[in-house]
C-alpha cells in the first residue's frame, strides 16, 4: 500500500453551481408571479365586497342610482344539459331559454355537480340570478347552485395561488442561499433529512395557506394564519432536522 495514497482523501463534494442557480431562478420567478397576483387582488376583493353588499332589485324600485348594481332574477326554461370533459376535467353545462325580450337562450357553466344540476331536466322552470350582467347562480324551487361566474371566486383563487407561489418561491430562494454557503465552505453533501423535511414543511405551509384562503373572506385572518402556519412548519422542520443529525440548516 502506498502511504501517500492512503493518507490522501478527496475533498467533499460541494453543491453544484447549476443547482444553486436553478433554485434561485425558480424561486425568483415564483415570487415575482406571486407579486403580480397580489397586485391584481384589490380589484377582485373590491368586486367580491360589492357583491356581498348588493341588495335585491325588488327592494330598490325607483332608485335609479343603484339599479345597475342590484341582484336581479330572470325566469327561464331548461332546454338541455350536457357534460364536457377535457384532460380529466369535468364541466357541467345547462342551456336555459329566457323567452321573448331576452337573449333567447344562454349556455351556463355550473360550479360542480350540486343540488340544482343533479335534478335538472329539459322543460324544468328555473330562475337565473344575475348581478352586473353576470349570471352567478341558478335556482330551482328551494334549491340554489352557483355558476363559475359568481363574484369572489376569482379573488379566492388569486389569493390562494399567490400565497402558494410566495411560500414555495421563498423556500427556493432560501435553499439557493443555503447551498451557496455550503459550497463556499466546502461542506459535505446535504443529508436526506435536510432536503426531505423542509420539503414536507413547505407542503404543509402551502396547504394551510390555501385552505384558509378558501374558507374565509377575511384577508387579515388569511395572512395571520398563513404566517403562523409558515413559522410553525419551519420551526418544526429545523428542530426535526437537528434531531435526525442534520446539524444546522443554515
């Protein structure tokens, strides 16, 4: 055995520059996309608030100033129903005839397969619910179901998606900085726990943000719960990584 070769040990592999750069780019794009969604959010939230505050047109007889901003109802007759399928996505449609004086028939996309859609048949009498020329719901007797045009749905999707992108993008940026520091000091390759645990924590934080965004209209509550969820998930991941022998997470 050659003593010189036995005393030599190769330096530990360092994180690749390509991985560091890729993480930084992905994180930056996600954070930028989140800010774009947040910039568009005030308009959607304002529309949702106006919709919730709208009154029935029947209560505003003679009030010309509010006439275009009230909730109206239009009786109609179901012409047909059909189901569309595209890339495993299912959409439920109903065509309603509103009679003379109105657009003769309108094809409406329902939200899910709720109580109204499940009972519809050609010839059924229904009532279309509208606001600002948007048909947001359909009634049949005592049953009511939303359409995909209901105000407030867009703001919920924007907020949930923006929070998910912001959280995930921030984690990518932090990972890029962490890998860069490890590369600079010649640290050994990261342990599996140092990768898997933060990924799971990120998933839990995103799930918390999306869930609370979909269940409440109070923006302050969404932000508060999201911040608390992120703090809890990250703290738990740091403690778990250290317990599993991963050392400092950077």
